[in-house]
C-alpha cells in the first residue's frame, strides 16, 4: 500500500499512505460515477455495455476537490474542528458525492446506495443518469449548501455561513475560472465583515488548476508576485501549495494546513481573549495543480491532464472505442481499487477510519442542512408599533421608517440569529431606527468620527447586491434568519442569484432529509414611482415579473400600501419558511389608510374591498382595483373625483396586498377560487386596475378569469426621468385624472354622457404638468391631497 | 486671481491659477445646478424663491470629478491627446454637465442654454427639474457613454471603448463605493485583454473620497500597503495623489498626470515599435480627497466635507432656512464667480481658453457619440453558408456550428470593427470555426501548448458575463459592432445591465444629436431544453420575458428553429441599428427544416404556415404552433402522429421565428394586424402552442387576440434536472405525445372518440421514460425520429 514515498513533511509513512489511499478512493469513485453502469470494482474486464452511453460529468476539477476534502478531514479529526465544505466549481459533483459516500453519510441518508458492491454500482449508475442525481453539488448532495452551477458566489455564501457561527470553519474552494466573475472578485472582501471573536472562519482555497472550459484562467497566468499581491491586497495571507507529485503534495498540503489552522487558532485566541479586535489577515491557500490531475495524460495524441481538455469527460468514446475503453480501464486501475475496497466492495477499514465521525463529518454537518438548527425568531409584537390612523388617507408617514422601529426590536431580541443586509441603502430606505440598537458591521479601519460602525454590528452594508444576497443565502441555508433591503430597480442585479436560490428551495422540498429553512425576505423600497430624483436608470419594477417565473410553491409577492400593512406583512414573512418573499413598499411620506386592526384583517385576506372608499352597495358600475402604495393613492384620489363629479356612479375600491391572490387557486396556493374572484371583481363590470409594476403582469395573473376582457390595467410603461412624483404617474397614465378618464371610457353608460368631465380631467393633467414645469414641484392640491369623505360612504 | 499659492510642482503660477479657476468655475456651476432657480451669478443677495424647492442632486462626488476633468484637459491640450471621460459615479451629473458647458459643447448642441447669464440660469434651472435633464451622466449629457446610475460597470465600459481605438485614452473615474461591486471588482482585469499596440488606453482614477451614501468605502479604509498591493495585483501601476489643499493637489495631480502620460507614451511606443508585446503594467491614479471637497465643512454642527453627509445635498434647507441659505451663498461665493464670469455671464476668456478645442474636447468627442463613427459591417453573403436541406426534417446539423462558419468570415472581413464576446463558452456553443481565422484575445502569459490564444484575437472570452456585456456595450457605444454568445440561463446575470442599456437606447432615440449605434446582439445557446446534462441550475428561459418589459422600439426576440433560419436571422440582426436583439438557438445536432430560400422567406415574414407539415387545406380543425427549435421538433413529431392516427384531422402547423409578430401591431412595430393573426391562427379553432420558454409569455403577447380563449400553451414550467433531452420535454408536458393528448382534449370532435389514442399516447410517455431509466438515453425511435412524409401533404 505504499507506492507513495515519504517526502519530507509532517506526515509519517502510514499517514501519508492513508491520505493517499483515501484520495485515490475518492478519485476512483468519481471516475466510476462519470463512466460506469456496472462492474464497479472492475472485477471483470471492462465491457462496452458497462460504460454509460451518455458520458456527462466534469472530471477536471474533481481530483483537486478531493485532495482538499481529504486533507481537511485530517485537520477535522486532529483538531475536532467543525467544518463545512463549499465547492465553488459545483460541477465537481463527482467529488462531493464520492466524499459523502466515503464518510458513510450517503448510505445513511440513501440506504439504497449501500456500502457494498451493489451500492457502489448504484452510486455510479445514478450519477447524471435519468431518474438519478444531478451532475453538480446540488441540494441532493449531503453536506452541500452551494450547488455552484452558476459560478461566482462561493465566497459570499461562505461568509454568510460563517457569520455568528463562532466555532465553524467554512472551507471554500474557488475555481480559478470562477475567480474571474464579478461576484467572486468582490467576494474576497467578505473578510471586512467577519468578526474573529463572534463569527466563524472562512478558509478560501483558490484552486489554480489553470483552466476553465476552453481557456486558461487569468489568475493562473499572472506572475506569482501579482497573484500574491492581489490576495494580500484583498486582506488575506496566502499560502502557496504547488506541484503535481502526489507524495510531495500531500506533505506540502498537510504542512500548510497545519500552519493555516495554527494561524486561525492564534487569531481566534487573540480575538477572544481581549487582545482587542483588529481585522486579522486570515490565512488562505492557493493550490496550484494540473487540471484533471491523475487522469489520462494524453488522449488521441492530445494533452489532457494539465489542460482545458480535462474539463469534462477526458476519454469521450470509452463505450464505443476499444482503445478508449482500455485507457479508461487503466486509468481506473491506476487508483488500485483492490487496495481500497474489500471483496464485498466495502471500503477497507483502515481507510474508512480516516473519515471523521458523526456530525463532524462535513457531509453530515447540521450547518449544511440549516433547517435542523433553525431556532424560531423571537418576534416582538408588531402591533406595539402600530401607527395610529384616525381616519383613512388623511395622515402621512414614512412606512418603512415605522417598520424600522420594529426591525430594531427584532434585532435586539435576536442578537445572534438575525441580520439585515443592504447595499449602503438601509438609512436611505429609512430603516435607520435599527441603529438605535446596533451598528453596521465593520472590521476595517475605524475613525473617531464614525457613526454606528463597529465589529459587532448586525446590519451588513456593502455596496454589492451580490454580496448582500450571497451573505444572506449563506446565513439562511445554515439555519438563521434575515432580510435584504434594496432599491427596487437594482435588485435585478441578483436576478440570477434569486433564480438559483428559488431552484434550491424547490428542489429541497422533495428531499426528505432536508429540513425547511427560513424564507429569503426582500424589502424593495425607493421604488419605481419615487425614484423621481434619480431618474430613469433607477426606475424598474420588473423584479416581481422575474420572481413569478419560479415555482408557486416557493414565491410570494406583497405590496402593502401603508405602514400598518407593511408591519403585518413583514411579521408574516419573517415567520414563514422556505419561501422567497418580495415586499415592495415606499419610504417617502405617504398617506396611511388602515388602523392596525384593519391592516391585519386586510393582510390576512390579502385582498379586500375598502368599504369607506366604495359606494357600490354590492352592485358596482365599475371596480377600481389597486396594488402598491402609489397606485393606491391615485386610485383613492380617482374614487374621490368620481364621487364628487359622478355621485350616482357605484364604485367599488379593491386593494390587493398579496399579489398571488389574483391567480387561480390551481396555479398558486394563495390563489382565489373562481367564485371568490367573481364576487370581488364582478363577472361583468369594467375593472380599472392601478398596478405598481408593468401592467402585463396583472393580465398574466388573471387571463383565465371570466371577467378578464373587462380588465384594464395601468402601471409602469417604461416612461421615466428625473421629475416630480406626480409627473411620474402622469407619464405612465397611472394618475388619478387618467383613471377617471379610464372609467369614463370603460363604463358604457358614461362614455358620451361625460365628455365634459373627461375633458376637465385631461385639462387637469395639462395643468398639473405645467405647474411642475414652472415651480419644480407638484401642485400642493395634488401632493397634499387627502381623502375628503372620512369613513362614511 | 491668485489666492492659490504656487507649491512646488510642474505648474507655474499662471498655469496653477488657470487650473484652479477652471476647477472653481466647474464647481460653481455644479452647485448652481443643484440649488439655483435663477440669480445665477449672485448679483443680488440670494433670496428664498431663487433656491429650488426640491433639491435633488449629488454634490459629494462632484468636486473630485471636476478636478480630474480639469487636469485631464491640461494633458489633452498639451499632448493633443484624444480622450473620453467615463464617470463611474454617474450621479455626479452636475460635474459632467458643468464641464461640457465650460467647453462650449453644451451650448452648441442645446442653443437655448447659451453662454451668458440667461444661459447660466437655464442651465441651473433645468437640472433635475421637471421637463429638464436627469441628475446623472445620462445620455442627455454630451460626452457621456456611461450614465453610471447603476454602479459597477465603468471599467468594463472603458475597456470596451478602448478596444481597436489605438489613439484613444479612456479616462475612467471609479467611485470607491462603486469599487465594492462585483462587476467593478473584476473590471480591473480588463487589462488582460488590452493590446498596447492596437488598442487604446484605459486610465482608471480610483476616487477615494472615503464614503458612499451612508458608510465609509472599503478601499478607503484598508491600509495603503494593502490598497497598493491590490491594485498592483490587478496588474496596474498605481500613482497616489492625496490631500486636500488645492494648490498642493494641483501640483501633485499635474506632476502625476505628466508621469502617467509619459509612461503611457513609453508603453505605446515600445509596443508599436516591435519591442514585442508583453502585458505592461498600465498606470492608474488613486485620488484621495475629501468627499464634498471645497463644500461646506459643517452644517448644523455636523461634519459634512470629508464625510458621507456630503453625498447628496449638503445644505438641505437652503430655501426655507435663512441660515442655510446664507451658508449656501457663502459657499457659492467662495468660488469667486466674479473672477470666473464677466458682466454678461460669459466665462472669462482666459479661463475659456484653457478648454481644448473642437473634437478633442471630451464632451465633443465623436467616440462618445459612436453612431457618428459607425462604419457599415462588411457582411459576407450568408447564403454561401447555406446548409443543404434535401427534404424537411430528415437531416441533422448543429445550427450554431453552421453559424460559426459565417461568423468566421464576418470576423475576417471586419478585422478592427467587430468582436465576439463570450464567457468561456464560444467553443462550447459550437462557434469554434471562428478560430480558423482569429485567436482568443489574451494579454496574459502564453504557454507553448496554448491553442488560438494571442494578443490580436477578435474573440474576447472572460468568465464574467458582466465583463462580456460591459465590454460589448462600450464597444458599441463608441461606434463598433459585436455579438455576445452565452448560455441561456446565465444571461440573467446581466439582466440589470441589459435594463440600463435598453434604457440608454430608448432615451437616445429622442435626443437629436445622438446618432444610432449598432444593435446589441445576443446569441443564447446551450438553452433550457439541452442543458439536460448540467441540470436544473442551467435551465432558465426567462431572459426573453425580462427583455419584453423594455420598450418595443428597442427590443427584438428571435427563435430560429434551424441552421438556415439562424443564418438569415443573424444577418438581419448584425445589419440592424439601435436594438437589442435576442436570438435563441440550439447547439446540439438537430433536425433541419428549411432550405435557404425557404428560410429567408420565413424569417422575412417572421411567422408562417409550414405547408408540408400541414394538411388543412385552408380549414384546420386545430392549429399547432411552435416557436423554438425543440418545440418545433416536438410539434412536427406530434403532427406526424396525428397524420398517422387521425388522418382526417385537418392540422395546420405554424412556426414563429420572430416572437414580436405575435403582438398587436399597436404594441410592437413587428406586430400583426387582427386580420392577419386571425387568418393564420383562425378566429375560433383550438391552438396548441409549443413554446421554448415560460408559457405565460405567449399569453401575454396574445391576450387581446380574438381567439385567445382557445389558445393552449406548453412550455417550460420550471421542471428540470440532469436527464435526457426527451425526458426534459416530458417533464414539462411539451413532448409530442402530450401535444397529441392536448389536441385530443381541445378538439371537441375528438374528445371521447379518441380515448384509445389518448391512452396510447400516455403509455408512450411512460415507455419513453422507462427506456431512459434503463438505458440512460432516449429511445432511438424518439431521438432519431425524422419527418416521414417528405414535402407532400
Ligand atoms: C456564471 C457562469 N458562467 C459560465 C458558466 C459555464 N461554466 C461551467 S464550468 C466553467 C469553467 C469553470 O472554470 P473553473 O472555475 O476554473 O473550474 P474548474 O477548472 O475547477 O473546473 C464555465 C465557464 C457557469 N457555470 N457559470
Ligand atoms: C449597483 C448600485 N447599488 C446601489 C446604488 C445606490 N447608490 C447611489 S450612489 C451610492 C454610493 C456611491 O459611492 P461612491 O461610489 O463612493 O461614489 P461617490 O462617493 O463618488 O459619490 C449608492 C450606494 C447604485 N447607484 N448602484
Ligand atoms: Mg480551473
Ligand atoms: Mg465615494
């Protein structure tokens, strides 16, 4: 068992042989997964039909991942270190599956994949196979919280996982290609937010295997002095481990990891023993090895090991081409399976014992199945923060500021279990009350003049929506709670990260051993209608549309129109599990509609008739529906105009908080039945719907409703600039005057009869616009409008 | 005119005084824009009503931007250097507007903003004012190609602008907050793609003003040695300019810029005189100055200059609060406007003469109005690349590979005017024929084993969708052409960048002096249906939905089903102007349907009946519509099944290439009239529509059509994993058998009569699935299916 010689280093002969055997076993299992249908131990010569007909998987990254994992296991055992493993190049699924199989976790969770020859065959066959498991470090892989299909987020996830987990080390392998992505490139700065006393440790391992799919990687092709400068500049202390001779590399890696974990211990010790908290230069590793290390050196005369050609399946025709098959067989046998597995296909005892035991196995860590660790949030009663609303739509408040007061108390009540993330916008979004109880997390230099900045802050502000999202995802997937507040327009920056997280949630729903995690909550403020000052680039309500494409089981969208509905909604979201909740709410002073009691009832229904604003007595001529704070304002103002000018017109005003209610109950669990929808919106009367975002979404949600042909939606039609709030709604025909015009145009009995009123409304629009051009702000008669009719109807 | 003393440095007294005056003038104009309605020269004491009622704008970044711009002007004059200015913190609109006014460009293009007192008043008033101009470096600003509203893209844009512009210097100010974003953090690596001989120069100026909106910036709070290491590690040679005393800073900046441009000259000279091309360490500047420099030091007892409080409007109540107003007045007067403007409000001659002249003014550079420089692409005849299609749906080809051959010739014919951008996926997307004529651009280390990598490559591959998009935008906005090929799922990474570009295009349509630029073309391959190997994380067709939210004037979406339609479509896209064209096309071997002649006709119509696949004789019982290559395959297979089993059923098969055709002509310029739509899709027959993406989009496009209630759409419903191609379509009920079932369920005459066939179809699905579970691939009877009926009907 000792082809490997002892080069100088910390490992004695037996340790070296053991590590190498473990590594060979994992590589063998990886190649087996990529290639084999059966004959897992190669007891008989490899036959064509034993090779999978479709070869799908990524070899190149795999041996390096296995190398890291194997060596981390040694540290885990020696130091009893809690650790999880995040695999940046998540296409290295064969590696992480192999590792969790070697640790026994796989068979414990999936008993049909036993620890014997039949189990090995099943393990191999299922990989990237119809009805089997995906090719990536997907949710199906025990120990994974990072599928790594879309590259770039591993450091953000790692830091999120480390927050408030003082005993945890999060090992994060970064692909050298992955390192070219924007999110990863800023991900290194996560260390500016990690408190050595109260947070865990992130250990990045930059995997310089030199290549991506078809190109060299930038970081592998800059001189060492640039690379080291870059990583030091990012604030890390880089240790280089480079080479390709296994024995030498085992000694090097072991020595380096010993040094790295000593450094970590020193930093932690100092920070936790009052040496004062100063941002340390955390250690990290640069691992430079050939891509596809230990795989075929050449195939068909072309270099494979150490080149981009090792990325996927290095021997492509192993089923059909005899020579290829022979090469595959030699490759597999080079790992000496007979030394690794016994006659029954069981991993030999001596090797199996090198794995950590129990929960300390990275594949069995509860941190990687965060639902297991989930503690209920302690939620202070949001009713205590109720805004008094003496009469509907007569007083104003900044709704998010009211929410801020409650969030302050949430933070105070959950000092190690809840965080607020924002891209430098938390104060701008009017949540600054949170700073009455906590700081902004900051581990970089502090100046005496700094406000509410410090190493123990519960608010994480970094000007990277990617980092905010990635931190929060890592935090949630390891069993904690949080909220991401962001300008509505720029949340599109994380569209694709949202996709991946929603897919993760959907998939885990049907994995029995995965426990539900806390929901990912977005508060989108500074929204499209009130980015009048920043202009067109800041005006985009399309994230809601984007979210709607994901599975109904995991997505929720709320548009609370005022402070009390916002409080009630957010309480609901923070209690929920395993959703993505999108809450859109304004930060500007705005009219307040509902008392807390009314708000709770309204939010519980998700949609409701506002009686005081309606005068329909059960038989409306027209329905004015609205969703979103600004559309609600314009709808009410329109309702008042109608009551003034057309007192006999029966108007029903409906407000929608929970957008999903509009759907059919077969489409979404929150959906309304036909009957309920028809009762509310009528089967046949015109509906003028004032909506916060792009109008097509309302059609999309309701196109199957019987009254759909009568539905007329106003919303954002991508007209915007720097102007006044009312000019913004006018630019998009969402203003009160235009809504009245819409009513006149849609209610048959009004059409010709109301030409005069229609014209006055058009004139009012012109006058309103002219006012802005002259005075630079909205006519106070508009901006200071309040509901004139009290609660009577 | 010399309050400023001559500190040691390259500037003599007059030069120093001149620079300082110019800088003061620009700062004065910036403050004036933020605050003043009138009284632009403060000839009378500032009165309340002369202050804008809504104060909207960003001061903090402005003096630093003005400082850079002013000093760059000195270099431009001295060296007759062609340069453009990209303002990363684009919220510094007041600075760039002021600069283009000082250079005269503003008044040349907008004659109502003259160079006199009235012009000044108009300039001030219009800023962030209803009916005026936006607060950012928006398209409305002469000289801007980068609005910078959404932070993070300035270095990507800058490199894109520099490609193939050997005489140009692109100065790019990077906000220290902006530098925290992912795209910016990887943007520094743009230097790995810039050829010193044939490309221009990017000069980054990292603007360390210390703060963002409400927080310090990370890069301003790490020690200098880390910062310098970081920037050197990124491959730049950093020059530090730090301080706050204007005179000292002028000397320092001038001396530094002299050194920087000498370095640039040496690098260029060496590279262009055969010294061999090695990646140089390009110079860059770190400018450390107080945020809000020269503005109010304190307001209401709180520090403003040098703090985050300087970010927006430092004196908030200048209109209503007398003390504030006085402070504003003092601030404005501190720039000594009487020294800057003459009695008529004209910039004094001595100062005006410090601006460069004519096209060398950064605000007047044609490079910043790229349409002016646009040269037609030389497009080789795509018909020469026609794929022979002897009979429909009987032969296969990889459509994108065929396109690759044509793109190769496009690249060869346009060696300095067209580039292909991809995130390490160009070969994976089967476009490798381009490497027969060119390399992949690579300025980092080269190894002897490298394939098609080199400093003159026309293909830019970097594993960052943000960089690909940003490079391409910069390239297009400076008047060139290009194509971005990407996996369909991961194009969501640039959703928000697409938003910003689409907004830019829309806005420029109504700016008379902006010339149209070339379209931004996406080729999305490795699409949802054929990411069967990578699995769920790689399956997302939602970018089309995202694009649909932007203005119809600037968006186009094409789904060519085969090679010849793809060629014809792409030729059309590359000829077009000022659009975003999204083309989705598969890379896997797929059936080929149309001869080139048919393809051209089909693409010209954008939608059409496929006669050979139909048997309806003008009166169909059912319409089978399809859009996208895989849905087209399944639709044809369903049509064949119907012809076999229900030969008397009259079926019409319609294929849609141009998705916008489905819309109403009032919604989109490509939209069909009612009559045309009804003629094609019938006013009353069931339509079974097999669509590439999320089904709701087809409803969204057609919900106003008279036959909408009969429209039944199949598409991707977010079910996916690693499996076979046919299992993927079955998972989403888009398969041929399910389409037949849909026909049976929707055509009233079939419902009960065809229960047997319906059941056989359901059984066929089960059998197909079982086959995959056993063999790991699709039943050849399915995967090798071809159209059995030739061209007869
Ligand atoms: C954001 C993103 N863009 C593109 C891809 C397609 N892709 C899959 S693997 C890969 C190369 C990864 O290279 P590297 O990070 O070096 O991983 P390794 O060499 O370890 O396989 C690419 C470009 C992706 N997965 N994610
Ligand atoms: C991607 C993105 N996220 C958030 C914002 C909101 N925002 C506007 S300005 C700003 C701070 C910018 O700081 P910095 O780059 O340092 O600019 P400067 O200090 O020069 O104003 C932020 C966070 C934005 N514009 N873009
Ligand atoms: Mg790599
Ligand atoms: Mg700043």
